[in-house]
C-alpha cells in the first residue's frame, strides 16, 4: 500500500490466478464460447444446464468478468460489451450446433435468462447467430442429406442405362427369334 492519496494495486489471489489459468487453457482448446446473463437461475437450474451442456461436449462456468477478460486476452479473444453484468460461460469443444440447441431450448423455458452472444472460431456472434445455429441439423443428418442428394442422380442414371440395356436385349432377342422362325 502507498501513502495517503496515492493509488495502490492489490495482488490477485492464487485462487484467482488458478481460475484464469484454467479458463485460458479451456479457451485455447475451444471451438467457441457462448455467454449469458444467468440472473434468476437457481443453483439447481445452473446444475441442470451444466449437465445438458456436458452431454454436448461443452463446459459451463459462472465467472467473474475481470477473470474472463484476462483469460480471453491471453488467447487473443475479445468478448467486448458482453462482459457486463453477471456472466456464465459455455465453452464448446466440438460442433457448436448441439450446445446452441441446448441454449435455445433452455431459454424457451427460462425467460429470465438472457443470451449475450459469444465467439465462434474467433469471430463474435450475436444471440441471433446462436439461435440460427440451433436450427441447423446435426452433422450426421447433414451428411445423410448430402449422400441422399448425390445418390439421386446416380440412381436415375442407373435406371436409364438399365432401361436402354433392356431395350437392346429385347431387340436382339426379337431379331434372333425372327431369324429362327425364318430358318
């Protein structure tokens, strides 16, 4: 501490330093993160949301904005104005569609929770972007749709070639029958 009137700095506690280190490490591995204002949620509701997000390969943390800001800066990320008011953070490690669906369903049932936005592959996303992500079918469904659309033209081609070949065979058979009848 300094003399009267002089400013002073408080050294961060080891616990806060450890929390920043953990957040920084998780953010470095993340594909994205979503922030929300969790006011009005009970401890039980936060726990339920945490479990649902873990099933979708995402961690859920209630964090202090200053600690999150430091961890984000260590990873060259900026959450901007989203770091105002109470903040909970979902850190996604896999595909973002699953966690976005969890948030979309959760917000439908908990009107007092506000989605702040997030970061996806280094870019800021709005709450509307998170809602749009929730409407995307899962990866497996998209792959199946792609394969089905690719299979359609192939099936049509096989059918066409099959009918041409059948017509050719029937024509050859008719010619052979005609030659046998005249011989």
